[in-house]
C-alpha cells in the first residue's frame, strides 16, 4: 500500500495536518531539495489506518458553511497607528484585538529570531506586532493545529490566520466546526521556500556587512501603501528596498519560485475555505475613489455567517464601505485562478546551495533591474505623492 508521502508528494502543501493527526506518530515532515517540507512515513511505525488519506485536504474536499451571498467590504482600521503598521488597512489587527480583549488566543505567522517564518500563538496586544504584516515565504505551522484543538476544547476563543491551504489543513485536522473558532485566510499568490528566503537574508547581510535584526516586506514609512521592504541592521542602519529592484521580492512578484502545488491551487477562486478572507484592495482608486487612503485599504470577504456575525462586533473599530467581489477581483487575480507557472520554474531551485544569491537570481530566475524602475526609485516620495494627487 502506498503511503501519504508517496501519494501527496506532488500535491502536498506542507500544512502538517497528517503529521499531527497520525495516532502512532509515524509521519515526519522532511525538507526536500528545494527547501519545502513534505511528509515522510516511518513504515515500521505505520499501522495502515488510512486516516491521513481520509483527511488530507489535498486528496479530499473540506466543507465550509458558506453564506448564500457573501458580504464584501473595503475597510480600514480606525486606529491610524495600527493601520500604518499593517500591510494594507489594518483589519487583521482589529480582528485580533477583539479576540485578545476577550481572553482568547490569536494564531498567525511571525518571524523568529533567525527570520524563519513560523506560526505562533499570542495572548496579549503587546505581542500583536509579531503577527502583523505580510511574510512572502512559506510559514511552518509547527504543532499549532494540536494547540488550537486544546484551546477550543476548553472553550477559549481562537482566531487562526494563514494561507487557504493552512486553513484547510486545520479544518481537516479538527474535522468539525467550533463556534469559538474564527478562521482568516489571505488572497495568496503562492509561497517561495524558506531555504530561498534564508539564502536571500544571507546575501543581504553580506551586502550590508551587518546582521539583520528585522525584515518587513511591506513598510509604509518611506513610500506609504505599496511594496517597499524595510531592513533593520544590527549596526543601527535601516535600508528601504523597492520590490522591483530586489532579487527576492521581484522573483516573488513574478511567480518564479513558488511551491509546485501553488500553480494548481484549489483555493485560488471565490469559493473560500475560511470564515473571513483578507486582501489588499488594490485598485480602490478606480472602484471607490472617495474611500482611497494612502496608508492602505483592505478588502474583506465575509464567507460564512460566523464570519459575518463576528465582523459586526468590530463596528466601532473599523471604517467600512460596501463593495462586491467583481470589484475586488479586478486586481486580485488569485480570486479567479492560480498564479501561472512559468517555464523558468523548471530551474528555479537548481544549484541554489552552490551559488551566490544574486548570481543565482540572475541565472536561474531571470532577475534584471529595469531602467524604468531604477528611475522611479530616484524620485523622492513626496514628489511621487504630489504627482499621484494631481493625477487623481
């Protein structure tokens, strides 16, 4: 009989559901040559119960209690400081704050001290900064599904955020709905591997001759709402990097090095798996121009009655404007289809261990600095804002 590792190899998302579900702990998640984790079965321990097959969200469908007509809003946090510190409109912070105020726990993606993305739980508002902001690399969910079940079984309110496949993994692991669980997913492009991001961080540390203490993909300090990363160095310096001028960031935006299954993502559509879906409301200037805010606007899709009822509790903390799926889909293409797999993906991870990262990005990922992007980067941010306002 084939095992879950063999059957799921080309379809695995690395959610860790099977590992945590196995009653005899016969499944371990092992890093493959590209740096993505996938299940490996200890055949001596395995009792052929088939539970991993029956519950794997990639081999089966996970049910969701969908609203007949989903509710869609453009939204931003009333707390301007929280909005500024967030990637888009700061709505995740508003959701998390409510749970924390009610003695619940919030699970989400954070960078650890080595800048490895992993899922953690927080219990206080003082810890919320760890989960805030986009991390464009696959997060390790570790043992959080098991922890969540333990919390739910003692009636603790839980908010769990992640990519759609991670939410599907959690729901498959739990195998039943809990009134005290709110799930939040993101409109996801796909995920590069932790190994690729590690190589990139090492490249930056060599380039700047200093250890990196913190990395933010979506800082608003220099250019407002957009795609500028912020790098905090141990020597006290701060670097801001435009996405199109960066070998890792541009690779991510161009869909060059995602996990193979991302190009056939079963969740890249409007049939969402979570209670609440969050995204940047790109194109808000065209769809609802009077609601545009240079500090960011979120798109919120309330998929279930539970998600809708929960979001209504936040009325005093958020500012909303009713919208619709068609408007949000215009510049959030992964609500319609997965990212396109390019031919270059064939060699995306070849010799990654043996090359300087910049040379690797140029040779394996076709990374190039476009002249227009370099010129745009030379224009001061206040002039860019002036031009934008004039165009509006």
